[in-house]
């Protein structure tokens, strides 16, 4: 194998290593964002559920208003 060919292969490997590390950083950041959004979504779902419960408890559909 010629020296030029070996240098080309080493250069490609170094570039691929660099690209792989960059992609790993991006995936790590995306995973952190996904986890944050999942927690936020769960929190919002719990708040909506508690508001629905509070609304249904405070509402008496069969009861006539006091002015009748």
C-alpha cells in the first residue's frame, strides 16, 4: 500500500471520527430536550386532569339556579 493511500485512509478515518462525535453531541442534546418535553407534557396533562375534576365537581347540571 502506498504512503499516499495510507494518508488518505487515515484522513478519512479522522474525519469520520470527528463527524461521529458531532452526531453524538447532537443526539445527546436531542435526548435531553425530549426528556424535558416529556416531563412538561406529563405536567400539563396532570394539570388539565385536575382542572377537569375541579370543574366537574363544582358543576351541578340538575340543580336549578337560585333565581327560580
